[in-house]
């Protein structure tokens, strides 16, 4: 059955919860030996990076302000944390680690490293390498997920047409992709994208923050005179500067490819241009290969880099 146009959950909740519980259980003896509770440890990890207010600590740890204040008082009484008035607002206290608090965290990280090394020692050398690579990817993905938390990825609605068209025009102008040439910004359907992607085997998603559309991208059948039904095209991936560097291009491309595969497409085609260096590198990293010539009838003859990926 074809996949719905709505984003599908990955259903990894059980695994992520089990992984979190396992890490907490492995580190619990070390944490207890140092005289820390799990919540105190979490707070000190945050304060290792920079000084924070009680309100900020509560938000980061997902606890209420009174709970954060109580934990902070416990750490202060032990001499591991110091609270001082903020230079900008004398009424606001900001917490930071004391020298003894930093020495305690050094001990914790050293003990944590020993636990980690002991775990890796249970694996074959090649398994260790793969595990470390996977952990690096997972860490990066979790950082990106955190950076994306304030934004929404949703289906394009008719009322989004004008905003998304403006995003495409703004980004195109930024990179010198003028409407008088064969780029996506010259498409006559630019102002009615919701109609273009209404087909069952097409879809367009936008990324928004507080109902402000900041970017988007979509999948549609490749325009082809031969009538092939097994090739789709990744289309109109445009992001305003404030979205960039947060991993949205990769995430939206992955979502589009998953949708395309579920619709029965065999390959995904795209056309881009060399001045979009970040996009070209991303597509190459995601398995798209350069083609010697263009496919289909896209009308984007100025996009000199055709690429294809099997699904």
C-alpha cells in the first residue's frame, strides 16, 4: 500500500528508551560513588559548558523551577556550584561550576571513559570501528534533532503558496539564479505549488516556525515524454539562511526518498547547479551519482548537474 503523504514515525521509542536506561544503569555506580544523583549530574553537565539561570536549567532538564532550585541548592551546599548575580540583571542569579565542581566532573568523565573502553573491549576490532562510527553519526543526528526542535515539517497547504514562492525567489536571487534562465524560479507554476503536488504520487513539505514558512522541498513524477512511471524527481529544495546548518536538507531529502520508495518509484532524479556547493555535496553523500546528460523534460536547462539515485 502506498505511504501516506503525512510523515511516518520511525517507531524507535522502545529502543531509545532501552538505550537511555542502559546508559544510566552502567553509570549509576560511578555517579553514586562521587556522591551525585542522576539529576545533579545532569545539571552539572549543563553547567560544564556555560553558566545558566535556574529557569534555563529547568528548561534544559525538563523539570519545574522549584525542582531546579532545590537541586541547585544541593550542589551549592556541597561546594560544587556557585551562584552569582548576572551582570545584566542583578536580580537574576546565574550558576556556574566551582573549581572543585570541575575536578569532580573530570573524575566522572574519566570513570565514564573506563566504562566505555571496557565495553568496547567486548567487541572485535572491526565491530569497535563500526560502533564508534555509528555513535558519531548518532551524536550528530541528536544534535541536529535538538536544533530542529523549534520547527515543524508539514505538508504544503494552499495558504502556503505565496510564502513558499517567496522563499524560492529570495534564495534564487541570493545565488544569482535569475528567472530569465532555466532555473526552478522561472516555473510558471511557482505561485500555485499546492496544485502541482496534489497528485497522489507527488508531495511537497514545508518547514515552518510559528506558522512562518522558511523552506521546503518535494517529490513528483519526472516529466518524461516516454511515459516512464518509475522515475521521480526531487524538486524545489530551498531554505532561507536561518534554516541552514541544522540538518534540514538531509532530513527532508530522506523523508522525500522514503515517500518515493513507498510510491513504487525505482529511482530518484534531480538537477542542480555548481554554485549550490553545499547541496551538491549533500546529494553526493546521500548516494546520488552524476549523469552525463539530462533526463526527462524538466525545462531547467540551466541546471547543468543532473544526478540520479536508485531507491
